[in-house]
C-alpha cells in the first residue's frame, strides 16, 4: 500500500518477491481495522456500520413499544454486542473527518431509540440524555485518554515514544496535523490532568517465579464477618494475633472521604500518616500504606514483623503470580530487599471496625490525613485517574447539553444524570414516560412522517403538545382532576415528569394517559 493524502494515481512500487511483482492494494485489513491509502477509514466505517446494524436486530427481536425486555436489559445488550464493536480501536480512527464518522452515530442513535422506545422524530441529543449514554465523539475521547494514561505507565512500550516524545510534537506542528499524542495532550490540558502523576512500571528482568513470595495469612477471612457479632470477630482476631509470638505488629489502613484520601500505619508507638491525591482509590491507599510500612521496617531494628491489614483485595493482589499494578510491583521489590537484609515479614488479614485497638488507631490516622490537603506529588496507577477522565467527559457533555441541548427534554432534565424513575415495572410505562419527557409522540409529531400540518387539539383548537395535554387542555380537566388531582398554579412539565415527581412514582400519570387515549406509545 502507498499511503498518501495527495490526489494522485496509484504508484507502481515495483516491489518483487521471488521475481513476482507484489500488487498494490487500495484497502488492507490489519488487526480488524480497514486501512485505505488516504487513511480516511471510509471502508472501515462502512463495514463496521453493516456489522453493527446486523447485531442491532437482536434488540429489535426482544422488545417493542408495548411489550418485551425492559430498558436496563436492552441497554446491557447494546453495550455488549453493539457498542463493544464501536469501541474497538475507536481512538485510532478518531483522526478521520467528522463527516465520515457520522455514519457510526446513526448506529448509536438507532440502538438508543430501540432501547428507550422513543419516537422516530426525537432529537438525537434528547435520546442520549434520556438513556444517559454520552455521544460517541466524547466516548472516543474518553477511551483515548484512558489508553494514553495506561501507556504512560509503561515507558518501555514500543508505542510510548510516538505518543509522548517532543520530537513528534514538533513534527505535527510543522505538518499542521494532530496525531493521537497531540490530541491527547490537548485533552489532558483541558481536563487539568498532569501525566506526571502516573506511576511508572519499568518491569523486571527476572521471571515471575523468581520474585519474592509474600507470606499472607487469610485464615480469618474463611468465616464471613457478617456471620459473626462484632465482639466475636474481635475475639477471634485478637486470639489469632497473639499466636504470632515474638512478632512486631504493624497496622495499616487507607481511607477515602469526600474531603480527600489518606493512609497510615501504626507500629508500636510510632504513627505515620500520608495524604494522597483526591483521585486515588481506596485500593491504592491501602497498598501505599503497606508500602510505607515496609519502608519503615527496612530501617527498623526488629527481625520479625506482622503487617495487619483489613483490605482483603490488597493482600490477594500481593499473592498474585504476575501482578501488573505498579504499587504491588514496588511492594514486592521492597519486600525482597527487606528479606535480603535478614528480616522476615508476615502479612495477615483482620476484620475492620470490630474494635481492634491498633486497627482503629490506623483508621483514625488515615481519616485525619484524608482531611488534610495533599501538598506533595505521589505517583499513582493509571486506573486511579479514570474517574477524573470520566468526570471531565461528563462535564463536557453537560456543557454542550446546557448550551444547545434538545429542547423539551432540557426543561425536564437540566442536569445530565441517570434517573431511577426511567426504569418502570413494564415496558409500556417506560415508553410512555420516555416519549412524554422528550415531548415527541405519535399524536404530536406523527404529522412529520405523514407530511401533514401540525396536529391541533380537537377540543380547543390549540397546538397539540404534551404540555397542553398534561396542563392546559380544558376538555381534559375532569380526567386530569380524577387521576392527577388538583394541580397547583405554576406547575410545569418538569414538576409532573421529573425524577421525583409523585405522579410518576405513584403511576397516576400513566393512568391519565391511557384514560384520555393519548397516543404516546404507538409508533409507525
């Protein structure tokens, strides 16, 4: 293949293999991606669209507007059998033109329309807001940022210099084009996420079976803590700790609160606490506490130490054969250094919040550290930054929705968040509620499909809208009073159809719609 953006005829490269000329192809498939000579990815988009629409038939077979699977099941099917295809290598072809990528948006919108039961004329932005599914453009950015963070964690990866090297940054500026690395740097700058906070994993030259094998005691976890009274769990734990005669005990704990993240360890009369960045996870805080405890043990005088932690996931990670978490790798390397100095370290799990004095002190110290502001930069695994990336993408979506969101639904749902009331007890109620909130029903917008004029209310000759039926039509006042009661002056559609609306929670809104025979559930 001859990759070139210029409009020129295909060149005869004349490359031979055993005397035979290798033909030049306009399109080639490599690892599931169709590459064309101009890197427009149009062939890939065409084949991907066909595959997704074939998979979309599964959703159409299990649900209609009046019966079938509920919304949660349909969205789960979509994410597993359709969106997974759209996500594969999405940040690779994200450099294509916006017009070329729009063919994939049609798949996304069609699937959401089937899952929610929305009317065919519903705006695409309202569809995504109703199902709380971000646009594909923002999802591609999120997946790209997550891949860049993960790649930043492995400096020895072959693609690392092509993404983070300053040489390619200058080259992109000279070509006036944006490659993957340049796009990601712009997104991280807008999200205020520094790549230096990602902890590096350089790997080791020795095979996994030669690494240090920590001694982890999980015997207390054989009985679930919920099956025991707190006093019983405390007695069992204290008896087990006493069995380690001659060991110096070290209690570790991590804490994540709305104020921040912290960790601490208690070794005799010594207490050490550390404040972590706010994006750190509880799992990472527990591992950092263990790592800091090993650093303390390395310079201490004792020979045998018992590290007691209430994080079962952290201790299981230490026992894994070939861990990829950089903190776990650093802990195992530190443990090997400690053992080479003639010291022995034993890990043990204990139940939390049952009254063990050392564990309670470590928890209190970790909470104090979490309340304090973190002034030092502590590198953490890339996965801890995934929540910050998601928050940035959701904020971008919210800003776009507030600026030019889809009309009627924005009045009901100004803030983009999943609504519990969207999940009803039957499919018909879900479709009715969805169409009422979006404001597009067969009765109010069916004329767009038939080529007729705008629908008019038969009783008062006013334009037929959802707000007119629910609030202002005088002929429907008896039914409205019967099912919805006396509606206070100043009540809006948002009060009637919001997530906390008493009419929605009680189901009276559905009874009213069926009583007046408002065609909100029928589609063409």
